[in-house]
C-alpha cells in the first residue's frame, strides 16, 4: 500500500491540506482541521480525526482522505475513540464555535475582526457567522460587545475610574461609553461605579390574584416588578437587585405606569404590556428575547425552542431560558408564557404556582 502523501478520495484532492500541513495537524492534534480531512494508519487499518487523542503513528504509515467515506472505500474502519463519523457536521461547527469563543475570551481587550476569527476557528467567515449565532444566540460582534460590557462593569465595581475601566474593557473612548450608558448600565458610569448609589428608585406595593406585587420605577420607566407572598419578601427582592440605590416607597409617583402594570398583572389579556415604558438593561440577545416575549399574545404559549426559532437561532434554547431567568419585570415581559417543548411548566423566578395561575387567568 502506498505511503506518505498519497491521497485517495471521492472528491478533489484540493479538499485536503497538502501532506506537510496535514501531517503537522495530526502531530499537533489540531482540532481546527477536524472535518477537513481524516487520516488512516496502514498498520492498524483504522482512520481518525486529526485531533484524535490516540498514539501518534509513524509518518510512513499514514494516508490522508478528504472524508470518512473515502477512507472506508479504501478498506479502513472508523476509530472508536474519536468516532470521526458521528454527528460530523454538527461537531465541526460546535468545535469551531468553541474555538472562536475561547479566542474572543482571550482577546476581549481588543476588537477581533470576523476574518481573523474565522481563520482561528477554521471555518469560512460566513459559515462561522451563521454557526456562532445559531449555537451561542448572538453574532461574534454582539458577543464581543457583551464581553466588553461585562469587563467594563467588573472594573467599575472593583473601584476603577471610568476612564481606566473604559480603556481596560477595550472601548475606544469614555465619550462612547457615556453615549450608550442608558442601554449598557441603566445609569451613568459614575453612578454604576458606586454600585447604583445616587440612583433614585420609587416603588409601591399592591395586592393581585397572584399575591403581593411590587412595581419599581425610575424617571425612565419601570425597572422592576416583583411577585411574592408578603411586602417584606418583595422588598427584599428589590434590594437584592439594587443594593446601593436610593429606594423610596411612594404610592403616588409615576401613578400611570403603576396602574398599567397592575392591570397587566391582574388581567394579563386586558392591555398590551409592550406599551409600558421600561428601564431595564441586558445583553443584545437578552433584549431580543424580551422583545420576542412581549410579542406573544395573551393566552398563547411558546416553547424555548420556538422563541429561539423566532429569533433565527433554533439552537439557542438554553440561552432563551437564561434570558427568561434574568427578567426583572414580571408579567410585563411575559416569560410565564414560555413552557417546555411538551407543554409542561418549567421553572419560574416567582414560583411555578404563580406561573400556572397567570396562564390560567389568560385562558379565561
């Protein structure tokens, strides 16, 4: 049997890296080449992915093939350790996205271009863009932005000045951060650095069929809606979300917003919750999920997968579930309308019994 650079394949040999590059990938167990070719060992009769953890063969005993089928036609069998045939397309994309995420995480102090990221991941730019959004739920650019925001917030919380936090997070200038502060922080960077100190939040508490409901507002809109059994319980939840803000109970301030929220909680089908101004911050993906939830009509349900599909990311069900879990505005952003794929109720921040009661009230 021929050795070294001989390639047997049903497709063009241009699909396989040249012999030197392919062998280097095998030596280094480089997962970026998984899916681009497989290598077979004449002494064992087995073929593997380039990243296989098995003992490295002698170079003289190695042949390269563009795909598993070609290796099998040549008489080789699949390795049971790396299973080069299993979910091949899916695993290739998932591995590439994992490499892309790791690279972005390691370089979150600078802007990484899609072309550079694609080269690192081993996919074309368009393939990586589609796969990243499907698996992660946001585009590589949105992921980078979210990473910079988290880094910025972390630096502010640790006591860094706004200018230093801006620089360390990879933002171009402090002016750009201040321009986007409402969406990024819900307050000015200086206030966020003080843990929300100086931010005034007004709240009131009322009774509803699902228990006590607390509505918290700023001058921008409703920033929190908490459900609970007692006033003390909902007040504790508010303080946990805004530990250093100035919290003031006032039953009259922003009364129109409060009445609108209470109507939604008491009779979810009576008003369009999307008309209530909100002062909430989240990642780009969270914001898209919350908007999609507000578009679900009262009385209807959606599975996590259906919500993900409506966003063009059918593989982002878990990310949708996390966005629901971080919702601070009960009922107004109706995460209670999202259920498991089989229609059963899943976890709910304010209790599954309340979720059931809200759904039943919508069913009439």
